[in-house]
């Protein structure tokens, strides 16, 4: 059996800049109650709107995309044959309902010379249709294959319906039982370490130790090329899988830093002060389907936390002023 690999946006990364893909705008979400449509409050990647009721309200999103030089996507130096036609769509999936779908453009404009391509998406999720982590991906695919493959184009994919790239991925936690955002600092440090945690106040994680920048921060070293980058609002994260791995390890470090008595107080959850480290660790502990104990290994806690973060979501907050 032989496999044929064809160029994609991922293998020709420079194309995203060359074609002038407009990524400045973002998904805009609205709460729809009856006939009334209202902007919805989102903190990090979590819906925190006090008026949001996922059983009653519909969730609607808008997304406008402009590609200023789409013709660079075609031909032997692109990812599709000159005679083919590319398409854009938004793929969505929900972690709880396991429902998924494809959103096609509501409006689309292309000029004959392929000098500009504008697309607008609008979609409404019915009440209860999405309940967990809603993932949205802007996908580039081959809409129509070329009738004739020219010289130098044989390496290109020419099968309609095949995905040839992903422009961006966005995750939003639909349920409103959000966790307190993780405090982040992004800076460039001459160190081989990709990330680390700086602790400031840990005498009593259930008293004076608030879950936030006054107690600890997660430092992401942007000197490392693979380091994830998080925008100011915390809803656009590059290298997301690596970021989730970092976040998982930070949680494990926090649990391992508890003494046996502090772990016991955290676990039973009684008399915990709101907003403290112990209170937030208790909330994460309750969310974990796979429970762990004080003597559990690093690996056991890691598995439980990682699964929970991917299923339930997370929230982060930049504590530095520079947007990466």
C-alpha cells in the first residue's frame, strides 16, 4: 500500500500570510431569547453571562472572513489546481452532546480574477444543542476538482470534499459553572525552560492564598519557539494541545504542594473560603470523574486532570499588559 501526500496550509505555512487571511476579527456570540438577540458575556473561553440559560436560550455566532489574495492558493505553488475551486466552512463539535456539523457560508463574494474572497458565516444552535466545550474550526477544502491537471500540479490534491487546511480553531465552554481563570504571564527569558510556576503566597491555601496572581502565576517563556501564545482575552491560544498539557501539569503541581491535612480539607470541601486556592482545587476535584488521593502518583493525578480539562474546559487570564 502506498500513501500520497499533498500540500496543505499546514505544510505551506507561509501561504496564510501570503494570501492575506484576515484573522483580526473573531467569532461573535449572541444569546437569543425568543425574538431578542443580545451579545453574550465571555471571559477567557467560558460563557459567564448571568442571563445565559442553556436550556432556554439559543446560541448564535457570526464570523466574517476576508482573503485578500486567494489566487496564491492555486497553481503549482499553491494547494489546489488552477481549474479547481476551494471552499470555506466552519466545522463544529460539542464535547458533551457529541453532536457535530458543518456550517456553510451565508454570503460569499469572489471576483473573477481571484483577487479577493469574502465570506460570512451565521449559525444558531438550538437550546440544549451544545452543553460542554463547543469547538469551531475554520476549514479550507476542495469544493470542486479541476477537469484538467496542468504541468506541475500533479502533486496537488484534486479530489472534491477533501480538507486541505485549517485556518483557526476556537473553543468556548457553554456551561456557566466556570472555573476561576488561571493567571498567566508571557515574557521572553534566556532560559531553556518552556514554562514554570512562580509562587508568592502559600502559607494557607484556604485562608490568605487566593487563586490568582497574588499567590502564583504560570510563566510562558516566549523565547521558546514552540511556546503557546495567548491573546489578551484568553480565547485565542496557539499550540493548544501543548498549552493544555502545561495547564494539566500546573494543576498537578498545585495539588502536590498541599500538605496532607490541607488536601483533606480541600477534598471534603467544607468551610472553604470562596476564591481561595483550596476552594478552586476542590471545584476541579469535584469535576474529575477519576478521583485521586493525597498519596496518588503524579501520573494518576495527571490523567484525571487532563481528561477533565479537555471535557469541561478551562479559563485563563493574562496578568501582563502585552498581548502576544
